[in-house]
C-alpha cells in the first residue's frame, strides 16, 4: 500500500459505503452481527467448505479503521490475485474503466522522462482514445479530422498518477452504470465500454498480425478496430531510442463485469514491431484518402522571407480548411507570386482554392506539388 499512501491515507480514500458496494458486487453477502460497529460479510468457501468472513468497520471514524481496511484489502488482493492498489481504484471509482499505458526504455526505467517528450506522449495518448472512439462511431481506415463526439469521449477521461518504478500512465474512462441486472446479463454495454473493448481487441489483432507476419490481413479487411490514426498515436508515444516496449492493459469496472475470456488481457509492442505499425498506418492512410485534393479556405498565417526584397527561403501559409473530409489546418509552400496573392487574400478577407498532394509529415498536414492556385471571388465561393 506504499504507493497509495504517498498522497492520501487509506481512511480518506476508501469509504465504508464504497467498500460495502464493492463486496456486494463481488458476491459477498451481509449477515446479522451482534456488534453494531461492524458489518459482517460472508464470501466464497475456503478449502474446508466454510465461507470466508470479512468484518468491515461500520464507520470511518473508528480508531482502528485504517488498520482494518488495510487487512481487508490485503485479503482481497490474495483472493482476487491482483494488487491491492488496483482493487482500491475499483472501489473508489467503480464506474470507471482504467487504461494502463506502460513505456519501458533505457531512459524510463527510473520512472522519469524528458519534458520535451512528455508533451508528445500525452497528446498521442489522447489521440489513441479519440480515434478508438472514432472507430466505434464511424469505422474508417483513416480520419483526416477527429469526430466531435469522439473528442468529447476523450475529454471526459481523467488522468491518474501511476505508481513509481516505470513510466506508466493510468487513465480513467467514466462509464454509465447499469440500470438493472438484465442489462448486465445481456451484456448491453454503454458506448464507453464498447470503445475500450474495441480498442483492446484492435490492438490485440495488430499485435497478432505483426507476430505472425501477416499485417496484410489488416489491410484486406474492411476497417473495423484499427485505423491509421491509432497507429500514429502509438508511434507518438514511443521515444526515438532503441530497446523500447509499449504496453497497454485495462482494468474493467466491476459495475459491468467482463465474461469474455478471449478478450486480450494486455498488448505489448517491442523494438521492430514499431516499424510494422508505421507501415500499417501509412498503408491505411494512403489507401483510404485520395492524395490529390482541392482545398478551399482562408489564410490565417503567413510566414517566410519577403520576396519583394529578393530574400530566399520557403514561403509558407497556414490554411484554415473549409473543405469537407479534410484536415482543419494545412500548411502550404507557395511560389513568390502565389504567396503575394495569398497575402492579399488574407488582408482582404477572401478565400483561396488550391490543389495539391495532401500528406501528413510528423503531426502536421502539408499540401505538396501545389497547382491551380486561385483567389476566390464572392461569385465562385
């Protein structure tokens, strides 16, 4: 319990009502007991056929409450064969699934990471959840921009500090609790659970395809659980160093029990696997999106040397795209004449239209091999 106690004491974390609800959800039964300050629970049978017993304090204000709670948690840890800290999280956040993301490399074994990489890691972590939700709502091989409701799903998830000892991030995904037992029996899961089961299934399929050398099967089938954006999100959480492993697992909320034993418990990618993930992501992106695009929109930023004074260098504009099915912002390198026209359009509040090859370089979208550049008048908008 050391990791848990680094920030909060047990009596502040675990409440009687939460622990009582957790035990009941696990099949423990309350029985009458002569001492009112104790709640008597009977659970599974021991080796001799007698039910196991837990004595739960009836109030957080009792003097021995922290000691009794720690004993109960240790007992549950042995019975459920999982860490006590993980059980605590299920008790205090019973209506959340918890995603565990673990990164191991020579740089992360101290449990730390350079700040320059951390920003990219967390942004990619959110992308993983966003495009897992996109795959559930509208399956595609590639998304030029995220679906609004997928972003809303990711925004509701909560970051939770993980124990020290590795670079691990835990994310809570709140889940709507069942209204009755019939929903549980029918496995009528809410959309939040479906997003995460789809994610872990998809990552498991990707791992298996890489392990057996059959990634082509992911490209031959209609897009379901894996898309180019998920592949890019995984690569965004990998530092640019050798000997790297990336692992994801999910602790499911006890409010919605998972009975599917074939569901992957964890998924792990190591070393050369990332090259295959990159190849799969590129194939999914190019195969789904026509490369030649005509984009319309407004210039929101110009950056480059001034061609009027003969200064050389790339002349780049940032286009706020209004074309459906295209990224919201695209960088475009223009020639001096086009750049001047784009500047005039920017000052005059006019839109432009430009054709080129749409490609993603790093985390930014670019339009290459520009042609058919024009400033739009009100009549041809």
